C-alpha cells in the first residue's frame, strides 16, 4: 500500500503540494484530478522520487521511502508521450528493462505483454509506423514488463484525440485490472479519471479538496467549484436552490449542484420553463431551458422539442438531475 502523510513540496519557498494525505490500497487505481498548475504532476514526481518533499512522508507497506532513489523504489513511470526508443522495435522497447536486468524468458514475457495490450504481431514494427494509441500501448507494456509495485501514469492519454482517448481509457482500465497493477494516475480529464480509476482525489491549488470512491465523489461534490470541475452544469444557491429543493421535497441546503443530463423523472415538482435552444442527436434532445426563478439550465429530453414552447422541468430524487417533458393537456404551468 502507498501512503502519503501530510506531504508537501515547494520550489524556492513557493508551495506546489500542500499537506496531502492519501492511501492507495494494493490492486487499486487512484486518479488525482485537477486543472493545470494544481500540483498533481509534482505530487506524482515526489512519489517517484524525482522531487524531494519539504514535509511529510511517503511510505510503501509502512516503509519510509525518504532517501530511496527512484530506481530502487520498484515503481514504473509512464509519460503522456510514451517516450519510446524510436530506433528500437516494439519488442525491444517492451523488453528493454528486462534485458538490463538480465531477466530470463525475455521473449516470452514480451509476447505476453503485447497480447495483454492487444498488439500481437507488432513485435518487429518500429514506433514510427504506429498510431498514437498503439505507441501508448507499447509504452504501457514496457512499464508493466518488470511487474512494478506501483505504476505512475502522468497524463497518459492527453496527447491523443478525444475519440481515441475515450476508447483507450476503457482499454487501460481493463489492462490494469487484468495485470492486477496498483496505479497512481494524474489527469485533468474527469471522464478519463471516471473510466480508469477506482478512487478519485480532486486537487486544487496544491491541496486535495476531496477524496474517495469515484461514485461517492461524483454524487456529493464537496463544494461548488469541485462540482463544476467534475462536469456538473450549474450550481444553484440562494432562492434558486431553495426553489429546486422545495419542488423536489428535499431539505433546505445552501447550494445544489445540477447534472448536465437526466432521464430519470420524479413526480414531485414540476417547475415551469421555456426552451431557449435545442440540439437533436440520434438518442436524445439537448436543451437550454429558461426555468422560472432559476435562469438558464442545460437539460436532456427524450422527445422532440423546439425553441419557444413551455415545458415542465422535474427533479431527480436526489435533486441533482433534471428532466424535461412537454406539458400534458390541461396543465396550466
């Protein structure tokens, strides 16, 4: 198990990581999520032994790693661009660390890893002949070759286009689970974190502001800024929050985060609104609705609506989901 205890890192007296405490159990994947400059990459480098902490401890199974050099920690680090040796074949890239350690069964181990990452038959290819996603798979196989105690992933998919990043995120999750690898990943993409990780730590200005199981963090963001960063559409407060919570029959609260999409409908409510704009996809209609007393919100409707007509806006049971329906005959709202 990896444990960070009140870890801080500073550059010339300027804090980059501030008092971070985290646990990463064996076999799990923890994603550290945050915007650029929040300190997440510095945190990763400190765990790797590339940056000295100014305070706190990093331990593995209770053993303090202070003073232990990077190459003796038993960790592997995978960068966002893969950093493959362009003059070596795929097989020689994957087996590079094994040959340095004079390991046995190098060829068999390389074949096993290429099968694991879905690159059977690529052993003799050069990196320059591969797509971006294939190069990242080679880099992942190389990182897993020596069976690291911990795999450190620094924005592993950020250099890829959106469609490929989405597909490879699911593959990365499956590969890490199949290998039983414990991994710490830093990313700025919340969807990537949700797909790959078991647990999530949200960083802001060098501090971890929320940490927990992915579903728990998503369902209950710690503050409005975290909710918006995780992908919520709006955070309502004051009279708007009161209106929403009252319509949903829920207790008063200072603020309520509203998700961007919602198909589950609750019978309590409704609120009235006017469609400002709509955009149809094959599965649903995405709307901007001007809700009375709240203002414009994003919503999703499984029906054909166009700008102009009044609609009913209903709340999910937890007051975080919105659904839009057309008024039925006789409705006055």
